[in-house]
């Protein structure tokens, strides 16, 4: 996309902090924004979230579909999985609010596909970022060049439109915008690099940070190589209710700029004293620990030294459906890997990053082999005790936990619908 084309894209915002955008307001906003664009006869790809993101997707996607389908030459929705598990047809139908076999009737003329990140034939090179540029963007944390490989449906479209929520995020600071391209529809190599830079900064320090963090700078650089016009409807969604608080539209960068500060205001809860123990109750949209770990990320900054986070997810039966390397390396702090890099550098960096994100702040002394971790992490799932202990996590039988009694204990808090709202101690 040339600069002139990007600069001419209109932008707008509807709603605001703690506002509820009605379906009628949404319809008017979407119609007016899209009407200003030359989309007639164009091939358009929509980049949408997977089932791990809370979002009234049927409402928003249905609205965008309604205002596009009679104008465009083709319309495809790609599910931005990153390296999450491919979604099955029945899961897609539930996410998009249709009955079994009802996708074609609900969204006529639109194909819905997974981002097939494991299939090289579905990835197209759009260019590369030099090692020197990566070093500059990452503020010296990494100096490795990367080829940028992006989903074929996105690369070959005239226009790509991101549709998705904006939340505090453990890798990039605030999610949304170009993050739906990288990692959403990118190859594993560059995903790994961005996640590892986030891990070097630590989730504790980057989560909830507005502005262009080093990770977002890398993502924006890679996304700038994607051809075609790149737009976004960025949503701030009220956690738990699914109500839309705000929608920003424009280029992926501009739509994110409009909504990230709103998410930082409405999706961060401040507490006066740190928690001694937290029980994070994880919704069923988090199907394994790889995704349910958000119950730790969003609480770590509000937990006292020596405290504990219990990830309460009785429905979870496995650590990761895809990334089995995590069972090999377990969960450790950043320094555990950095000081033993020769031992772990062959592991996918995204797996190492996930490990550090869930284990949190800590130190490791390679001379003594002693790892000191700031917070205890306990799994209350169907994962057996021996597996939990083998990966350096605590175990609790979820059936043995009386949540009501725990909530009444001084220093303990039970967080329902955990994983989206970030908690911090008031400065």
C-alpha cells in the first residue's frame, strides 16, 4: 500500500469508555465508514479472532458482511489463529452464531477459513526485515533477520480488514490492530521472534502498556510489507457482558490508536493492596493451559511477593494441544533460559516465551541451579498432579476447592471470568 492510499483512509470512533454501542449505532458507523472507501469490485479478506477472544463476533461480522457483500468481488474471513489449534467446523459455527451447517445461510457469499499456519503452501513471503532493523526495533534485545510470511488469502486480497477486540496483552502491551496480521496470520518463525522479545521484557513489565512497545514496533514493521489496503474495526468489548464499549475504524494503526487508550482505561482494575492468593476462574473458551494461562498474566502484577495464583479450569485436560515442547522444558522464569541459552536455543522461542509468561518474575543462578520465583502458580484442572509437578507448577484438585469459602478468606480473591481484565496495585 502506498503512503498516499494509506493517508487518504478515513478514520472514526463510536462509543467510549464504559459506553454501550447499540446495534443501530454499530450499523450506522460501519455503513458510513465503508461507504467512504472504494471497495466496489475488490477482493476483500476479513481477519477475525478465534474462539479464545471474547467478542460479539456474530453481530459485528454480520454487520460488516451486510455492508460489503453486494459491493465486493469476493469476501473471505480468515480466522487469526497465530499458532493456536485449527478450529473445527462446529466450533466455527458456534463462534459465528449459526446452527450446524448454517454458515452459508448466515453469511452468503463469504468463505470462512482457518489460518493454516502449519501448511507452507498457505504462506506467502512479502519481504524481509534485516537483523540490523530488528536490533533497532527491539531496542537491542534481538539481532536476527526474518522473512515475513503471511497467509495467502491476506496477501492476495486487494483489501484486508481486521475485525477484533483490543485487550491488555502479555506480549505486545495492548492487543489488536496489526497484531491480527502478526502473529494472527503469520508464520511461526516471526511469531516466535516477537514473543521472545516480549519475554525478554517480561509480561509483568509490558502487559497493558499503551504506545508503541518494541514488540508492536516489530509487528508494525512486518505488517507494513503486506500488500493491499489494510484496515481495521478495533473493538473495546466489556468483559463478561459482550457489550461493545467503542469501535475505532481506519488503517490498522489508526484504528488501534483510537481504541488502545480506551481498553487501557476500562480493562484495568486497580487495587489498594496486593493479593496474597488469587483464584482465576477460567471460561471454557480457554481450552488448554496454553490459552488459560491468561488467568495468570492478567493477575501477576497485583499479587504480592510469595503469593499464589490458582488457575481454576476444571474443563482443561491438557497443557497444550499443539505445542508439546512445553512438557519437555516446563515453566521457568526468563533468566532460567537466558543463562542456559545453549541448552534451550533449539526450542521454538514462542514456547520459551509462553513458559516465562506463566511462571512470571524470578531469578536463576546457573552456578547453584537455584531458581527463585516471585509467585507460586497452581493448576486446578484435570491435568494430573505428576504432570503439574514435572513442569514446575503446583497441583490442586478442583473438586476440593470451596470457592465461596476461599473468597471469604482475608488476602484471597476469586476472579470470575478471568483472563481479560488486567489487575494492578494502585501506585
